[in-house]
C-alpha cells in the first residue's frame, strides 16, 4: 500500500487565537501564586493561547501533542499568572488515540472536530482540533462572500456552512474539501464536503490599496487564488458648514485601486434620511458622503451644517468690483423681504478691510436699489465703500443689522475683481517650474490659482510622482534625497477640493560632488622657441566620473590643448602665456567640469626655479583643487540696439557657468510691448518694431531673478501698419449685441491673447442712432475656445445700433478692426450659400398682405433688404406680398441681388376671407414688460406646450407689428429662457426707439395652430392682451 506523506505540519484557525470558558469559581490562597496580595483571591477563569499548538491531524499518522499551549489563570483582583504544563490537565482526545497517542478516525466520516479540554484548579477552557482523512484538493466558492473593501476596513475572511435554503445562506466563503480514501489500489479521491474548522486564508493588509491574490488553506492544501480588492479614497471635504454655504464639488473625491483611478466609482451626498441631496447650498442638518466601489460601500465623511450666528448676504460676484478708491458689493436681496426707505436707506454697514482704509465721510453706505414696482420690495442693492486711497486687492468683512436680522459676508477682491465665495480654481501655477538642487538640499514651493493669483499653498496635497530618490515634500518644503547619478523628481500640487486640478514642477538632483583627489603629475617644462607648458594628469575618486571640460579662469594661460579623458584620469596640456613663467612666484587657475556636472577650480603656483630650459620638466607641488563657486550668466552680443520701422533685429545670446544649459528655458520680456516685442528663437533674441519709442528688454533663464540680462531698444519713428482684426461673424461664437453688452469674438490663432486684461486695447463705441460715444463700464477678454477669444464690453444701458472700433497690439503686430451692429445684428460682408424664405404666415386670407423675411443658411443673418421678391399672381411691394381674390397656392420666388443664381421660394396657401381663425396668444400680462428696446414676453406653456429649450430654433414663428404705424418690427435675436413651471419667457431685442407705451399686434404660429392678439404697454408694463 502506497505511503502518503504528511500533508501539513500545523493549521491555524481564522477564529480568535485565544479562547476560554469558565465553569464556576474557585477560591485559592495567595500561596498558590495567584493574586496580588491579601488573604485570598478568587480564580475566575483560565484562558488559552493556541497560536503555536498543532490543531490538525491526519488520521493514523499524527500523534496528539499539546506542545506550545499557553495557559493563563485570571484572578478576581485582575491579576494573571501563566500556568506550567505540569499544573494543568488536557483531555478529550483519548478515544481517538492508540497506545502511542496516534489519532485515528472511527467510522466512515472524512473528518471529525474534537473538543480538547484544559483544566486547572477546577476551571476549564477548550479548543478544537481536526482529525481528517488525507485531502487531495480544496475549492472556494466566493459568490456569497465580500471581496471588496476600503482601506481601514476590518477585513475578515471566514469559511461558512452551506445553508439548505439559498436565501438563508450566511455571507462568507464556501470551502469544499476533496478527501482521499484508502482502497485496494491505494488512495482515491471521493466526493467533497463543505468544511469550516481549520480553514485559513491569505492575510490581506487593509492599510494598502490594491488587489491581493488570496488562497484558502485546509489541511496543507491551497485553493486557487481569488481577488480581494482594497480601494483607496482620495480627496477631502470639510466636516462643518453653515446654512447657505455652497455644497462642495464632489469631483475632487476620487477612488483608486492601487495607483489606478476607478472610473465606475460613485460618490453621493445623502441627508439624514438617506436621500440623495442635490441642492446647491446646504440646509441645517447632518449629511453623509457615501462612496461606492465594486460591492464595497463606505461613509467617507460626516458633515454637520449649523445655523449661522448671522444670515449671509447673497453677493453677486460678477456685479461687484473695485474701481480706484470705490469698492462696490452688489447684493441679491430677493430673499430678504425688505424695502428701501423702511429698512435699508438709513442703515450704515460695518466694514473691515485686510488692505485699504474706509474713508470717514461718506464711508460705507447702501445705494442703487432695484425695486419691484408692484410690491416695493428691494430685489438688489449695492454696498458702496469709499476708500481713502485706491486698492485693487483686499478682503472685505461686511455686516449690518437689517429689519431685525443680522447679515454678514466676507468678500475677496483680486486686481479689482470679486472672487465668488464658491470659487474653485480650474488651474494652478507653481512659483517654480524647474529647480536644480544638490543632495539633501531644500527648496520651498508656493502655489497660486491660475486666474486670480491667490495663494493656495495650504489648499493642495503635495506629492512626488514616481520618485526613486528618497526625496520628500511637506507643506511645500521639498527636501532632496541622496542620489548617485543625475536624477529628476516631479513635484505635484493637487487641489484638495478637486485633485484633477494640479500643477507640476521638475526638480533635478545633482549627485554628491565627486572629490577630485589631486593632480598627481603636475609638471612645467620649457621648450625652446615654444615657451613654457604645464602638463597635468588629473585623477578622481570614481572612475565613472570623467573630466569632460577644462577652461581658463585666470591670466597667464594662453590656451589648453590635448584634453584626453581616460578611465581614472584626464591628461591635458596648458600653454602658459609668454613671460609668465619667469621671475617671481606665479599662479594660474583653470576650471574642470566632471561628467556629473560638478565644477572645480585648480590653482597652480610656481616660481622660475620650477622651470628648466631645454625641454626638461620640473614637478610642481603647490597645486590645490577646490569646488568652484559658479556665477551663471547670460551674455547678449549687444548692450543696445535700434529697430527700424516695421523691422526685426536678432541678437545672439551666449551663456557662462549655467549647468546643463537648455535654450528652451530662456524667456524675454519687453518693458513696453506697445513699442517693441521680444521673443526667444533658439539662442537668439528677436526684437520686433511696433511703434516708435524706447523700451528695455530683459532676457531671463529658467525664470531666475539673478540669471538675466537686459538690452536697451530704440524703436525708430515711422507710420504704424495695421493688420485687419479677425472678427468672427457667427457660429458657436456669435459676435452680437446682448442687452447692455457687446460680444466681439476674435480668431485667436495669430493674436496669441491670454488672460482677461484688455486695458491696453483701445476701444471706441458709438451709438449710430445718435452719433454719441458710449461709455464702457467693463472691458475684458474671456470665453476662450479653440483658437477663439471674446472681447467683452459692458455699457450702462442697452443699445441696438452701434459701431465698435478696436485698435490693439497682439503678438508683436498692430491690428485694427470695426464692427457695426444694426438692430443688435453684426453687419458684415459675405455671399450667402443659400436662402431661407419665411413668410409671416403661410395660410393667408384673400386680399391680405404678407411680410417676408430672408436669412442665409450659413450665418442666419437677415438679408431681406438684399433680395428681390417676385410672383405671377400677387402684388409685390418690397418684401410685402398682397394676394388677390383667388384661393389656392401662390409661389413667391426670392433672388439674391448680387448673385441671381442664389434663390429660393416659398408657397402661400390662400383661403377665403374670414376662414382663418386665431387663438389668443397666451401672454401672461402680469409678467410681461418692455425695457428700452428689449421685450420680455412671458407665455403660458400649458397652452403652447413647447419643449424646454433655451435657444430659438424656429419651433415658433412670431411677427411683431406696431399698430400705431402698422410697421412690422425687425425683432432679433429671439431666445426662450427663464423656464418656471408652466411658463417661459420670449426674450428679444426690438428696433431702437421708445416702446414703453407701445401697442403690439403679435402673430404667432406654432405647430398647426395660429395665434394673434394685441398687447398694450404703459410705462414698460403690459396692461392688456386682447
């Protein structure tokens, strides 16, 4: 019969390693060794530690042993005593043991779990052992087990019994063992059984994120591996907020498995009732941030929202600003329910500024209320703060008692702009992008946001990417590690609120400087007719670092030749300047550069007695080698230069003592880029003329404040040549008049505009209706797209007919452009690709007049006045067609005047007079108004039932007719917005002129229905709709 070797030495339980049971109490005297004093104490229990005890036995092979068992007595005075093996008894295994103590199964069972009892002075405790047939293999069913966790979770991997009913199955691993039974031909595998006792699993470290291949072990056999995932959550949120605070963005909470981000993870904010919280601001209460990855769910953060000691002013950041010594904070008062005279006009707000001083008179006050004409309730007002002197950057703490309620706000301003309270940067900038350090050296990084320049150094997580140098960074302080060769580390500053926003810098670490040991063959010899030569052999302590460069650093050296690097030394020859080797003591210095980038200065001192004639040589003993003190610098070929009109000048750039020079790290800046612009191309400075004047150009290396040089530039007088400003007419970026603003989109491909500052751009705006110049309140660049940028202008009132003249210098070139707007539409020259012909209505009664509009298909611009209308069976007057008495179809053909090949047609359906019925346009009179040349027409959507869309897409055709003049008004642009329940707003710009007391007949077609009614306005408010 084949002999089966032992399958295992020892199996450990996954259950607790220490188990004890108490069976009553026994009083023993202190002389027994228990207790800490007194006459007697009570022995309460004993505990067992079976960590080192054999607990699994193969039937017929293994003898029972309690070796390694630790028994501890626990007394009533909380003292403990370890009991020796001679003092306790071990029972329970006897009926399975033979005379030699070998344990064997009885009956046909594959295994049996045996309770082993330990007794000491009447107290008992027990543990279990397993006696089993040999096991050929084990399998694990993980379908009912938890295999996904988060770092910090308690990971318990347990084998469980198989339930008869699947719904009652306990969570855990179902482990099946396959046993070997002895037969006539040896051992053979038979059916499996589910086992729990004696099963252990590979340990999983919950402190480290990643996937662990786990195996189950039973009686010396291991299962196939299965994956256990430990996820890591990155990001932070505050634990406390106040009512009204903005709910933080959850985009910054990321889930990783190891180093890989988990894209399918979910991050949800829930209220105290377990419902997802989707509001933008907090209410008082408690919230939980729940993160789910795989099957694992974790409460990542508990958030408490408290009631503030004061209500917060609702600051309208884009309407708040600093101009000189005037600071304006615009407040949304729609939820304050206050009136101007009763609650606001006489209130003096309290102001504290981080920079700047509030004037004593008038100081701070409320002004510019926007009042609801019907209710008298203030909807907006301004906190005006007059300063003693101009500031541009400050933090204002504002508070005031208004109508019995205290309000407060903290408002930040940077460069005159108000920073929104919920502002989260979309980009970060490090103060250094490239740093070079020696081993163990330090440098401190500072990080700011890319838009306002605010310090975010304490709001980021600092990390080192793929670092193998042993470097560290904490709070922005970088400490270089120790390296043997030139190494680079990437420093990353990730925004805590959104780790996907980060900035990086490169740190180059130079290895410890190699110690140049000596010039061990330093000789000077004199050749007849050739003067004196210095011969040297320079050695160093590590053969991998070669001397790669030798340069003169003092007088007395004519040239250096024959520099030959070898494995452990470099030989070279220095030709001394004629006469320098005669007379008194002389010293010359040369500099060596090693392959590691280290520099050393070698000083040689000699006298004339060291030099012999006739070619003989004399050794020099006075040679010193010291690490060089570098003075890195840039050198321009010229100190000043003149640039001719419209010309360009190139100036060569050299450098000295700059380690690992990289021309791409050079930058140039002009003190006045409206006179001359500067840029670096290779190792040349390129200066371009803009207009006559003087400027200073600075060339810097790697943004260093010390490694830089300047050149004075004179731009000669001459006529300025302008290129055409590339204004984009329409498309996704639409140049237009928008209420009290103009959007002027530019092709930025060659302009190179960046940032928001448009102060150097000259803009003149003229109201073409009156010829008056229009004042500009705001002028900035924004809304960057792919090679596009918007010049954004804001005025004090709305205009429809404007001429905008723009002059500016961009990327070294002068540009000039003009934009003319008529009825809010940018007027520009183009040839249409095709025409879209739209009659005011397609179904008309006999004898009626229909007005047509024509737009092009590319830009959607109204080109009606550039087209000719024609038909055979109706009267045409410009773009108006009057049909006759015959019913039927009337086709109107429209031709573009400048190209007759461009044409289109529209067909009218003529019906009997009186047969067309109109529904009343469902105008909501109380909400509808006209302001200047803007109409805000609110409609009842429960009648129209139009889909919710913001932009006009020809779903609804409107015609506005002034009933006083019977003139059809050109209304553009049309936009649907302000959706609230069953109502929405049609927002449009009317032709310039007074419309506050207009009577407008509105004809509309939507789907198959026609609508018409007359709306009367008084003082800008709609009063009737009939």
